[in-house]
């Protein structure tokens, strides 16, 4: 098995185990469940997203943030809406698979323009490879929006 696939399986297994722990502790009232955190740190300058679970680095993906003339908001956000498939009403019904909305019409979502990942190219959203977007979507589903932070820095 190649190194990339092995690393992904380890990361997915780690996420699944943490999610299972969260699920099992949900009804027990213990502090552990409420302390399990998913943090996605997006760096506009490096065009990367680093995802950690309880402070443990789990994934690093290339992204595309706002291209020239557009803005990706900076700050710390909580997801407030999710859709397995969304179509942008603002941009000609452009498909936005695995959308995790974090501010107004801004979302983390999949793109078919994978060759542009690692460079600014969006209208302000955070674009991910379709596999990464599906993984991120599932992580947010597992840990819940209240336990998820999306932190965007320059």
C-alpha cells in the first residue's frame, strides 16, 4: 500500500475513533464529549487547510481561496449549514458539493477545478479536492458544528 493511502487510512481511522468516542460519551454527560474539537485552519498565504482533532494534526489539503477582485473572510467561524449538494444562486447555479457554510454565502466545498488548488481562484469560498471535501463534510457531521471551528488567516 502506498504511503499516501496508508496515511489517509490512519487519519480516517483516527477521526472515526474520535467520533465514536464522542458518540458513546454524548449521553453520559462527561466533559470529554464537549471537549472534542475539530479545527480547520485555512491559510490564505499558503493556500492550505490543516485539520486537527483535539489538537492532533489529522489532514493537510491544498485549497483555493478568493481570486483577484474577491475576498475570503478572515476570522474564526462555526459551520451553520451543510448540504451534500448545493447550487450557487449567485454564480449561475455553480455546483458546490459537500458544502459547509460558515459565513453568509461562504462555504468550504468541493471543486472540479483541482488543477487550480494551491492558488487563489474562487469567488471567496474555500475550495477543496472532491475527496477532501467529502472527508471534511463527514468530519463536521461526526463532530457536529458546535464542536467545529473554521479559522481563516492571511
